[in-house]
């Protein structure tokens, strides 16, 4: 007789619900990092406000061009990004960030969204990076990309050969059918 006792199961559920509530409440107070957006025209013209540029130890012109090249690539402006990378190479020659510029140029030519993609040019830029900057952190990635792109080209050639064989076999089938029809007459 009397009232029903509250079990430990209900107490545990209450505690878990309270922890979830506190966790969610705590997450609302965390401020998300503010994202800086630039228009394509600002990046092309080089008129990105200085206070919006990321703070880096390198304040050279090459690093600014590298930043613009990254932004242009994000915006899928492949030609603009390629031009910025070429400027970087002309400014720094065999010094960093020339290695990153070569790597970016290789990626631009290999990018699936680039209407002017050229895997051969991509391989050339990656091999130049491997040769000119063997100690670069991008060198190993470039080696991997070269192997992948070469395998991709081999597979593409194999597919073309197989399609050619298929077309030839279709022609043979058509000729056989025509001969059967002639014999049937």
C-alpha cells in the first residue's frame, strides 16, 4: 500500500536528459569562427582590404598571390588561379611558395570541374615540383598524383581500345546478319 517507489531507471534517464540539455546549452554559447568572403572582382583586382587578409608571418607579394590563387580556385576561376600561380613562380623562382604554386597548377589542370583540364600538363607540373623541390611537403603528394594520373591515362586508353573492339564486333555482327538474310532468300 502506498505510493509506488521511483526506481533507479527513472533517475538515470533524468540525469542523462539533464546532461544532454546542459551540453546543448553550452554549445549555444560557443561562437563560430567568422568566415571572410570576397567577391571575384575584388580578388582579381587585388583590392581585397588589407584588414581582411589572413595574418601571416610572410607578408611578401608571393604569399598574397598564393592567397588569391586559393580563393580563385575555390570560386572555380581556374584561369585566374592559374595566372596567380604563374605570378608566384615568376616572383619566387626556386624558393617557396613556388612549390605550392606548382602543386596548385597541377591540381588546376587535373580538376574535374576545369573545362580546360589536361592530365598531361598536370603530370608535367607535378614532375617539375618533384624535381625542383624534392624536400617539399608537396613532393610526396605530387608523386601520388603523378601515379594516379598515369594510371587514369592508361585506363582511358584501354577503354578507347575496348570501345573500338566493340564497334568492330558490331560491324562483324551486321555483316553476318546480312549474309544470313542473303542465304535465306
